[in-house]
């Protein structure tokens, strides 16, 4: 059995359905469109998937581009797909779970915004909505982690980004989420446009060490205050006013400044 990794970077909210308070073994990864609310000062983001070219098997969806990394060697060529406004389903349904049942490095937007997650965003269509795409997982073991372990972050209100008394100081938050999959069969991603149309597939070979990167990033530079995080609150039923939203602020002595890495978490009750 081979172990493969799905690696999520960027503007994602990890929405986990529960039934009577218990996880259902499914995870919906929503690619957030931070520009949906113009009061959130955000840059344009693109939902992309990249895989080493040698790890791509035959599928009906050809790569949108091929890029060559700065690394030397025969494995430096990558296939890339632009998946904006797509729904992607991983064609393996066993059970998803968090490693050690722990997702605490992902901040709960329900707790931060004092409002419930709105499941209607799971069925959004078109480009003019709060999400840019959706990945549905039904298997694997998820692990949020930091790029620089131990980095601390303060959460501040967007209206008071320079405050000396942050409401949530010294928080540890994830920069990336990795999902480990164990399989001896090719990994198939089924794709369809959220507005309808013919489906397609991307197939990845089942080899140890294969990494599928799924990102939702912009081209802007690093920043100390992650004001784009405010876009996550648009997925709540009653989001607070933009200036009253808590967002991460890097501590002056701590690690990297924010790019688009920080994700969010939300649980919601389902009837099935």
C-alpha cells in the first residue's frame, strides 16, 4: 500500500459535517473567494492543483499548463490545473478523520464570529459567490501543521490592527493542512463545473511520497496583518461587520509574516 499526501495551502475553510455531535467521516474543503465582499480588501485568488508530471496517470482532464521548478533533476516538471468554480470529489470513500482527533491549529470561524456556519455555501454556483470551488473528501487522515513550528500569532479586530492589547494573544495556528491517503489503486479526482456541464477526471499514480498540492493563493506580497482572513466570516449565517472581525496578526519577533496560508475550520450539524 502506498502513502500519498494531499497538501492544502491558502484560503480554505475546512467544513466538517457532524451527526448528533459526532463526525460523519466526511470533510468539505471550501476555497474561499475573499473578494466576494468588497469591504474586505483582498486580492484575486486562484484555485490550483499541481502534481509532479511523472506522478500523473491517464485522465480525461489534460493539464492547463506545465511548469518547471527551480530544482534540478528529472522530477522538476509539474502539471498544473486551474480549478476555479469546480467541485472536486476524491473517488475514495472510506472515512476521513483528523490525526489524534485534533484540528485545534485551525481556528473555528463559528467561535470567532459567534455565528453558525451556513451549509448553503456547499452548493454555491458561479464566480460571484463567497466560494471559488469545493473539494469533497471521504477518506484520509488530516493533520494541520505550521511551516515554522512554535510560531505565535495574535488575533486583533480589523478596526484596531495596531492595538497593544490583542483580544486573542499568543495563538498557534496552522499554515498548511496535509491529508495522508493509503491506497494501492490510482487516485482519481472527479471534476465538474459548479454551473453544470460534462465531468472530467485527474488520475494520480499510487506511489509512496507522491504529493498533490491544492492551493488557493494570490500574487500579493507578505503582510503582517492577515486582513484577507476576514473573508472567511462570509460563510457564517450572520457574519459580523467587517471591521468587527478578528484576524491574525504576526508577532514582531515570530517567524514568517502572513501570506495566504492560514485556513479556518467550521463544524455543522447534518441530518444524514
